[in-house]
């Protein structure tokens, strides 16, 4: 499945000096707010990530750790559960 970003900008532009996005977990030395209850993701696959209901891509990451296997490509649309 693919989609097109609407609007005049094609890339979400964060302040790269002060903004970090962790998906699936974060390293022990990360500065995380106390409101965050869990520090890692265990199980399944992560896909269709959104921020404020806007899909964001995970293809242009700066660093990846603890990756074991790639995801198996699925056939057809995913079910709405």
C-alpha cells in the first residue's frame, strides 16, 4: 500500500539538533519523559506508523539497533480488527 503526502511539503521537517524519534524502543541513555511507561516493543511487526493521524515513513532512519529479521511481505490489504 502506498499513499501521497498532501500539501506543499513532502517531508516532515523536525529540528534535527533537538528532536529524536524512537520507534519500538529506546536506548538506556536516552532522555525520556517520566510519562513514558514502556521502553521497548516485544513481538510482531511495526507498520503504518502515524503522528497526529498522519502516516509517517520509516525508510529514512539514521540508526537502527537490535534488528533481527525483516518482515515477511503480506498479500492483499490488512484486515481492520
